[in-house]
C-alpha cells in the first residue's frame, strides 16, 4: 500500500481480503488461537515466527488498525494500546529505567504532564519541562547524558500551539536522542510528523482518529529512523533477561523498538486495545481526511466570528492571521485543525455563562469528535494542576476550549452568537 495517497490509505490500508473473505475486517473476539503442534506454538513464543497466539500480544482486528495507522503516518509499524495515556506509559517503559530522564515541552496535555511530572517521577524517571518557545540552545542544554527522549505535541492540547519541528528535531539530532511527537490533534491527515523529523509518534485514538466519541484507544508508531543500537539504550541494545537474553537491536534491527514494546511491555503490563474498539476506530479512520477538512473549516469560521465579536477578549487559533503560530501552521499543517481557545470579557464567570447558554455545542470532557463541544480546562481536564503548572501549560482561568464538530458552520456561529448575547460584560 506504500505508494497510495492518504485518502486511499485511509479506506484501503490494513485489510486486504483474499478471495471470498470479508470485505470489512472482521471483529476477532477471541482471546486465543489454535495450533496443530507444540513446535509451532514454541516458535511464536520465541519470536522466531510471527502469528497470533494470545490477544494480549496481538489480534487480527487490532493488527488491521495498527497497519492502517502506520500506513497513514508513513511508519514501519505500530502498536495499539487501551488509551492514549496507556500508549505514553508504554513509551516511557520501553525506553526508560529508574535513573533516566525525559525532556518535554510543558505545553502538553494535562494527563501527560502528570504522567511525566508526578507518576513516573515516583519510579525514578525524572523530567525537565521546557518552554516550547525555548531556543535551540536552551532545548539542547536541557538534555542530559541520561535523557532518553524529547517529547512534544504537534498541535498542543488545549493551547493549540504549533510545534517548531525544525528546532525540536535539530535539538534531538544534535543531542543523539529520539524526538517523540504526540500527533493526536493534528492526525496524519493534517501533519505527517515523520516528514518533519519525528522519530516516534504517539496518539490518543480517542480523539479525531475515533472521531465519534465512541471508543478509547492509543497508538505508538515508529518509522525506524532512530538507531537504538547504542550504549545509550541498554534496554534495547543489551540482552533482555526476561526474554532469553534476546538483544532487540541485533535480532530485529529497525523493528527493535516496536518488538520490545509488544513482546516485553505489552506482555507484562497488558494495556491492550480491545478488538471491538479496534474495529470501531478502524472504521472511523476511513473518513479521517474528510472529517479533518470539515473540522478545520468550521473551526476557522468560528474563530473568525469570535475574533470579530465585541464581547470576546482574545481568540487563539493557528488558522488566524493574528496567531503568532500562523506561519508555522502554514508550514507544517495541511489545515489548522478543529480546536481553538478563546476568552470572553468578564473572565471565568462570563465564560461559564456563555457555556451554559449554548444550545447546540455541548459541555463535556472531550474534544475532537463529530459534535461541537466546549470545556473550561482550568476547572476540568487540568484541574489537578497547580496555578503555576497551569501557567506553564498556557492555560488561563477564563480560557474556553472549543472543539468544532462537523455540523453546518452557520448553525454553529448562530449558536455562539445567541449565547454571547446572554453574557453581560
Ligand atoms: C486525550 C489526549 C491524550 C490522552 O489520551 P486518552 O485516550 O484520553 O488516554 C494524550 N495526548 C493528547 C494530545 C490528548 O489530547
């Protein structure tokens, strides 16, 4: 499927039925798979042959989804997890040991911020959060001898800042660590992050990839561009005692990272995606390019409307010419995405009144699905963060995150118009 374009891969990649087989990938609701001989099973357990033997380590429906997203991103392979958080957890466990270190942009999803800043700190993995606008020299200076990766989001949640790929990939290259990019908000439909220097891509599939708010999932995609066969990555380049002293880089070459993530992390942690969710997300990915175009179109229309409204204090959307990220957005993104943030005059209270007055747009803890929704991150998704951390993540108390759905854009503008009429400020 390598030479096809994105729209084609979205519907065709991952499942190529043979004569008489199902047109649509079947849902393999089976924990296990039958074999004729003990010798065959042993070969699978030894990773000498590939095949399904237990759904915790691989499943045909899940594999179809993995293949499709890997094709969309231009990776050599991918592994699905039960959620985006679970994928990031697997990423850390696959590369780090106690005593190691991560450099991360501070402008990231609140859950990832907590995972790096608190949870994994308890297990001895340290993190340095850096300002996404830090200079190349500052980013490089944050990298220590024990740093295992640099992490950032293509389009950050919720502040929709656009990653300066050139700067971050240069910093990663010049310090000899992989650049890991969370491509959840952009998706491969808007940004093929590997083309701009990402070495590994992570996803929360619960957002645009599913896109209908029906299934949670996560993914890690690798394009094999980073060479882990160095003493800096003993977890991949020295014998693994939990796997007959197998050396992943020697045995699997470019597939070392992905093989270990499946054969070791997934085996031990069991944070797998259910085949049912894999089926749903796989189906929904078929319309990803169409949906991303419409989400982006609606978000731009709403951003322009809000920016011109006298009761609106500020609008932050990379598609607006007023955005400091507009040039970067044009350089790296095919369209500007479905999420924007804004603040109304009158602060947090006025924001609450506005949100309560919306009739079409719903208030919920979600983003990136077919229906328009709003949320106040400071009181919800980012509630556990201190005021100082909120500031680091670029979130003010009055900030409203608006996720544009795929409804008619005039209906959406009318909804915000009537709600703003009810706000006095
Ligand atoms: C939602 C989100 C996550 C976490 O994903 P879940 O599927 O909710 O666990 C990670 N990164 C980004 C950018 C997100 O928006």
